[in-house]
C-alpha cells in the first residue's frame, strides 16, 4: 500500500471521465490503494464515476474504498447525521460505487442537531450489517473527536472509529493543538485533506494569481485568499528554497513533510489533472533531511498555548 491517497472531490465537476480514468490508472500503477470520495462530491457524480471505473479496471479487491456521509447540498441544513439520513445515504453510495461493502465509511462533519448516540448507533448498524468494514470521522473538533471515539471504545460491541480526516498542511497545522494528541491517544489514523494548502504550497501563487486557478475564480477565490497572507508567504518561500536545494518540486517537499508527521496514515491528494497527480506522487520517493524538517517546522509552527501547551502540560 502506498503512503498517499487519491481524493476525487473534483471528479464529475472539474475532472471529466477521461481525466478521471487517467488519474486512476496513474495512481494504481504507482502502487496506490486508498481512494477517497463522498456522497456529495459532484452531487453523487464522483461516486458514480469512481464505481464505473473500478468495475472497468476490475480492481475492487485491490483498493481501499473510502466515502463519506452527513453533508447535504441544502443551505437550510448542511449536515445531517440522523439515523434515517445516514442509512439512506449509505445505500445510495453502495449503488453508485457498485459494491456491496464500503471499506471506510466516514462521518463528514459533526451535526449539532442530532444526538451523538443516534449517529454512532447508525454507524454500528452499518458495520454489523457488513455494508461497512471500518468507520471514521472528519472535520471534528478535539472534544468531538474524543467524545465520539471514547463512546465507541467504552461500550462492548460497538464499531471503533479508526480514522479522522482533517485539513492539514504546512499552512494549516491547527490540528496539532488538540486533534493529533487525541488521535494518537485513541488510536485514530490521520488522513489529511488539502495537503498542499489548497494549492498555495505548489508555489503557483507566489508572484501572481494564475488565470486558470481557483484563486482567480470569483466563487472560490475566498477559499484561497486566506493562505495568501505574509505568514503563508514566508512558509511558501521556505518550501521553495528547500525544493531548490533538493532538486525537487515544492509539491514534493510539502507532501513529504506531511506524510511523515506523527499519526498521519496517508495525505489525500486532490488533483484536478493527471499531471498534478503525477507531480504529487513523486513525493513517495523523497525523504527530507533533518535540517530541512527543522527549518520547515520552525517557519510554520502553529501558535500553542494554554491549555493545550505550556505549564499545565509539562511532562
């Protein structure tokens, strides 16, 4: 199994079936096995496209298939972790993915409207039915992660949570304050999404905003803009300097740094094109020297303080 995962959020939206086929071929040829999608990606189109290609390639038994439920394309209720919604969503995902079992079924976000025990009971039912092998969470805060994972471990017969999928990169290290310690304590593997800081760590925004990028799109510019401040520019410059010294790309350096962070199972690559995917997969072979790891850690270190660090947490 490779140390990187393939994310399919752009499939059926910015990535058509021909490009998706090339991506899947490149990923599996490189030894990749973990493929991540969600029921809301492309309004179900990503799952459908992935299911068709898995069947075409005949690789269902060779991959780890991960998807998510909870999110809805409904502005009045974006997240629904009720039993009714989850189990209906699972059946729809199974149909679109053309499979009898999801290897990793993840709760896409915390739903404050639904009691946690109802949500996790639905997860238990999905696992006990054989339709799901393992369960995980995504975008949970520290206390939500600890509460849900502990609940599942405390009651005999419940399906344990095995992963947490969170945004994590050199530009966004906030999960190191609470999520990383919680995950390590509770035995959850970390699946980072947006390992390239929404594309900013590639260096393409260093001098200007490319016309064909999300940063130049009115609908997505705000998604990128938060990583174009002075702090992030210093981090991107440091990555570029390290890449130049190693004869590698900023993409490779950024992914290699994240891949080897404590608790990380596999960064989830989210390429729009096969060219982007191949460039990211090259990070598999890159091992960063200690002095570069230290320099990148220093320039990107997140603010830490009470209560997660400091005098109250001395060992």
